[in-house]
């Protein structure tokens, strides 16, 4: 491979050997498409360049001012695809992979319970932290991100565990709606390969795990990635993940595939079978590093998560903010303005306003986005932020109230009232899996 000049000497005295060498160098450059990790120093319009740093074949623009990405290449699987495929609708099966949306907390730090239950953090990302001795584990949307991204999900361990029990775990997961991976063909002989990439940053180095699983975890695929340098963003690429030809994989609006990144996991959850589908509720590899859970103040961050069909990793699909928000609102939607946390107090903007002519108030609210399934709707007092309440603006008091006749597009609310009073309410509709 070379990036020599394509122009042969035309002035001065040049020996036959020198001319032959210059011609061979130029031919080598043409033969290898100017392969290199950086652009050729003196490009010409219409010239090809194999960008080996990003595995992309590029063409020099006719005005000779820019490189146009043509084809994404996989050296691992010897495959190619149009570079723009990574930006087409449906390319990325992950919702909020760039960690832009945080409707519940809007960037505020919040504590993850040390229990057996998952807690939703940033939209569509849930975290479980099971430990008998760790405490103060928090999650937060962070502006710290690699170049090209503006947000990440950051976990911080307050007090590290004294030891990691057999079933202890920190697991960052996204359940994926079955209809969104139906074309993967899992559970059939035609199951397709998929590829995963993401950015990660950890204060603890070592070997960490990735888990793919079906609903219930009866079928699992575990593989690993290494973090060699603490506190540095690095990109992880896991191409050509084989499709699972066994198991049950819903292709409807229920959970199908789930993706998990594992910062820590006990021996009772580990497996030595890596890079292959198997039966059993495994979570991590038997080489898993657990320092994130045992180190006080340890941090673990991720962003730029891309899961696509195909045998190699496509470029991250960057969606417009409004589109990303709408995809999130299929699972969770709130009446509060973006930037205002769900359940915030002293926040009237966007709230429902109802006037009671009698002793009963009745109203209807239309949601912006059709939900995945019938959501659970919680009403909030705009005054206090208390759930299960509306605010009597005339009487300056919270009143108990609940939604009824809830559907995927709207819901109703009614409650006992004082005639002549005005009531306000915020709401959140939760259809997460």
C-alpha cells in the first residue's frame, strides 16, 4: 500500500531506473487505491482512497475539496455495503443509542436501587444493580461523550461492594420491541447475522461482557470486549454476530431481543461458552472484570450504540432530535416541557386545564405518539409534583385523581370537584416493556 504521487517526473535529468521506480510507485498507489489511515497529501478530483482508519472507500469530489464516502468495508468478514446504509430508516434497532433523551430526569442524577429489579434511566435504557454491600450507585445523562456525540449514560458507584456475590450484577440493558427485529429471522433456519458497535469509557480496565437474549433469557449470546486504558473513550465493534436458529422470538409489540452491557457480574451468572447462542440464563463471561462494582467512585459510561442487521458494523445512525424523541415517546411520554423532569413542582407549562361547572370534572387528553401498548398513566400536581394528584388552582390544594379508559392514543380523567373551580394536571404515559 502506498500514497505516492501519480505524476511522473517531466523536468531535469532522470535516469531510466528512477523513471521506472517513479512509475512503479504511481502504479502501486493506483493498485492499492491510495490506501492509508490519513488522506493522500496531494489528491486529485476523481481519485479513490481506501481510508484504512475507518474502513471506508472514498472518492475525491470533482471540485477537489472533499472526500465522498462510498462503501463501508469489513476486513473481518470480507464484506461491503453502501456507506449511506447506516443512515437509512431502520438501520439502528436501538432507540436513543446516542443517549440524547432523558424524559424522566432530564439530566439529574438518581440512585439505582440495589435490588433484583431494573430501573429505567435515560429513555429505553434500564439498569439493574444487585449487591448486598454496594450502595449509592447512581445513573445520569452526561455531556461527556466522544467526538461526534453530545451525551452518554454514566453510572457512578458510591461505595463499592466488599465482595461480588454469585448472582450480583450491574447490567445496562435495552429491551427491543419484537417487530423491530423481526427481519433478523431469529428462531428460524434463515436467522441473519447482526453487528454491534458502541463507545465506552470506564475508570476500571479489564474484560467486560455483552449479552444478547430473548425475552425471559432462555436463549443467550455472551461475548466480551476489553478496556485497556482507564478514563478514555474507545469504540467497541462486534461484527458478524450469528443469528439464533432456536428459541422463541416474538415479532410483535412485545419484547423480542434485548441487548445488555455488563460492567460487573458474579460467578453464578457467568459462562465459558462465548460467541455462540446457548440455552440458559447467562449474563456474562467467566473472564468478567468486576472492579466497577467493588471500587468506590468507579464510573462506567456508554453512548453511540448501534445494532444493525448484517455481518459487519455500519456507521452510527444519527437521527434528528425530533425523530429520536418520537421513537422514545412510543414507550414513554410526558406533558412536561423537554428539559423539565417528570414530577417537577411549580410547573404549569403544558399542563391540562379543566373547569368544573359541577361537582364532577371529566376530560380527555390526546397523546402525541401512539404507544406500543396501553400505557400506565400517572397524573401529577403541577404545584407539588405529587403523583396521583391534580391541583385545584382555585382552592390551592392537591386533589386525588386518576386516569381512566386509557388507550394507546388518549385517556380520560374524572374526579370529584368543587363547582366553579379550575384544576390543572400534568401526566406521564408509560408503555415501556
